[in-house]
C-alpha cells in the first residue's frame, strides 16, 4: 500500500492536471460570443499554474506544465512553444524561490508573482513584435495582465479552501524523505 504522503503527492498532481484541462476545455466552449469589453478576464491557466508552483512546487512537475501549455498553444492557435518557454522560465524561477517564499508574508509572494507576470507579458510581446506576428492590442494585454495579478489572492484563497492547497510546513518532507 502506498504511503499517505506519496498518495497525497499524486493526488495533488492529478488535481492540478484535471483543473488545468477543465480551464482549457472551458475556454474552448463557445459560452460567450460577444467580444470582451475594455476589461479582459484573467489568464486562468497561468494563474492556477503560478498558485500551484508557488504553494506546492512538488505537485507541478515541469513536464506537466510544458505539455499543458503546449496543448493550450496548439488549441488556441498561438505560436507553438512561445508561451511554453516563457511559462517554464517563470515557473522554474518561482520554484527556486519557493523555499524563501514559504517563510515570507503573502504580499511578498504576490509581488514576486506580479513581477513574473509583468516580465512574461512584455517578453511575449517583444518576441511577437520581433517576428512581426499579429497580436492583440496593448490595452487588451495590459488589462488581462492586471486582472491576472489582481485575481492572484482570490485564486490562492479558492485553492486553499476548495483543494486544501497550502504552503508546506517548515521541515515537511515528501515521500522520498526530501525536504520541501
């Protein structure tokens, strides 16, 4: 029989995967045929990924993030691989800082994630401009960026209340005995 901590790890990975696939599916459904107004909704896939990586990096392996964002790029007809590369760079930077963020107050975590989202949006925009790829207007991208940043605390709260996603306690170990 599997140890409870190992089972919890697989359950966390599966929960993230199912949640991300549900967000991709919901974005594909034609629920709203009216173009968005001046306020664009947040990027939910990026939002939940950043919440899971900062809170429980052991539940979000890099290959899972890469496959999910590549799938999203292909389904939403974005340049394949660009979002994957940028999100992987951001999540790996956050993963390296996860131990320090664990002991920091929430506002520092939020500002770290905010800085990463801003860098991601402007890096994406710069690469698309460099290769002359058509893209949404700057106000729409800035609106989505601001909404994603503002929804981060709400997403953290929802993930904690609904899925029990929390920061690992100091000294907590995974199933292999490694410190989290």
